[in-house]
């Protein structure tokens, strides 16, 4: 396995010329995400079947021409389980490479089980054992070791021959457009940002709170994400989720009383206490008429289990007819997403929220007649 480490502009320019008109590129990224909200890209691996490069984004490089290659609709970009790679590209390139072929999803679509890891795929398709001991390495350190470079290069070196095996089966089954469309759906979902005023609904145990508490939680949840974005900190490094709920319940009026709130430690009070108090005070002056409605879990709806079972049965019938694994069509989470969309959101709120997966993308083409009563 031969590869090139690219750390100068001239090296990158030459490599871009080599790959510019290649129809298929295997791509991977290495990144770190320990305390940050956004992934910190540390390496970009690219292989066209002839030239394999490890691009160092920490070097002073203009990636403009390279990004143009990834934008080219005539170039198929192959990645394995690209959800987080998509976020890397959204953050650092400002777009998601397309068309994008996810080899992990393609295997799932072919009935090879959920979430097959890269090493398992290589062993299964190529009968080659690869070393994954560097998977938790610090990719931002410099210099990287030869072992780290070898590990990173292998991720695309073996991806391309795996793809060639998978694509034959995908084309025979007529599933190519489904694979491409699924990656587009992931990109759409990664790009969506829940409005500030709705963030509180996704906080665990928020359903236990009263409307006055939810008004506080709404302010705190919006503040937490905005601070996370501003500081590039993971949400729980701003304030842990369960602390939000305790603060909303108890509504401390001073830093001293805040320190007595269970689960809230002194470090969090020292770091963010004043801001938290401002959120609580802001919520206290909100008119009762503007308090959020109590949150209901799906299980609180009397007909939920019956309806969920009926939807699942309908989807199972379509899945069998189309020879597509049922769990690819719809997970329990996706069925719940559909029901929540209809039962929990107002028409105005639906305007601000992406459609459920089952009413979107390739799934909708197969299910639109079966689920037409849910397409509100």
C-alpha cells in the first residue's frame, strides 16, 4: 500500500490534477471530538484506485480546488458510515460531497445486517484482517506516526475494492438511487438546526415538568446551545442535561441557592451561574398564557401502541413486496417520529420542522399510498 502525505500546496495541486476526472473516489476523514461541539478535522484520505493521499488540513493549504472535485456531480464519492464525515464537510468545506455512496448503508440494504463496521466489511468481502488499534488515536497531534498513517490510508485503500463488490449487487437489485438518496437525507438532517424555542422538548425527562418549569427550561436550553456554538463546546461541557431539569424545577434565585441544587456542582455555578440566573429571571416574567404546554410522551396517548403496531404491519407488507429489509424501511424511532409529527406538532410547527423520514426521500415513494393519512 503506497500513499502520499500532502502538506504543501504544490503537492495538493498535483494530486488534484490526478484525481480531477476520476469517476469514483474513496474518501474518509480523521477528526477529534472530545470536548468540542464541532468535529475538528485532522486528516482527509482520498484514493482513486491509483493515487492515495493523506491530506493534512492542519498545514497551510488552500483546499478550494480539492473542494471543487468533491462538488463535481460526475464524481461518485464513496464513504463508509459517513454521518460524522458529512458533518466535517458541512463545517469545513461548507457543503456535503455529492453524489455520496455509503457502503455501510448499502450492505444493510442488501440484507447484511445493521451498522457493519469497516473492519468487519473488509474481512467479510476481501478476507483481509486490518489493524484497528489506532482508532482512538489523537489525530490532531503532530507529527503522526507511520502506524497512524498506515491505519488512515487503509481506510480508503480497502474501501474501494469493497465498493466494487457491493456496487455490483446494488445495481443488480436496482437500489443505487436509494443509496444515494439516503446519504442526501442524512446530510439534510445534519444541517437542520432545531429552533431555539423548541430545544427544550428534546431534553430528557422534560415531560415531568409543569408549564412554569418548562418556561425556564426553554430559556436554559436555548442559552446552552448558543453558548456551545459560541465557545465550540459540546453541550454537556456547557451544562449537563439533567442539571437543566433540576434548575428548571427549583429556580434558584442566587448563586448560593444554586449551589444547593442537586446534581449542579460548584464548577458549573462558578462558570455559568450568572448567565443561568438571567435565564431563570427572564422566564419568570413570561405571562402564564405564553407558558409551554405540558409535554406528552407517545406512550401517554391511549391509542399509541395500537397505531404504532398498525403502521409497522403496513410497512412490513411493503418491505416484503419490494425485497427491502424491514428495518431499512423503518426503525421504531422513525415510526415514532411519524406519529409525533402528526400528534404533537401544530400545523405552524410542522412548517418549521423537517418532514419525518417516512414522508421524505426514497421511503416516501414506496409508502405514500400506505401512509397517505399521515401525510398532513
